C-alpha cells in the first residue's frame, strides 16, 4: 500500500468509528477537478478531507476546490502521516466551533 493509501485507510477507520457518513468521489470526466479525497457529514457538518503522502501539498485545483468548500461553510482538512492521528480530535473540536478554517 502506498503512503497516501495508508493515510486513506486510517481516515476511513476514524470516520467509521465516529459514525460519520463519507464518500470518496472517483476522479472521472464527469466530476469536478480538484475534489478532495473524502466528502463527509458529521453531526450536521460538511467535511472535506484531502489526503497526502508526507511532504506533498494540494495542487492549485485542489486548493481552489477547498476554498469553495470553505466559502460555502464547510470544514477542510489536509491530512498526511504526520497529522492523521489528530483528525478525530480536530473534527470533534471543530464541531463546537463556528469558523471554517483549514487544519493542516
């Protein structure tokens, strides 16, 4: 499994354990370019999670998509091996918060 694949597996496990709904959009000619790896709903919050291998950053298209999600009131997380273990805590903390910032 690739480093990014391991991060995705951990994110799936965390979201499942939290009871969140999530989907992983498949990149195709019919979707939106730059859509994050996970689109989720947790306690009435819209979450977008982009997973990366350590040291990799989102592309310009991904950054643009994530900004549109933030502008619409969603929460955005960029997750890699260095911060995946903190994802549950960050989502829980953001649940009571009103801002739409990115956790990196």
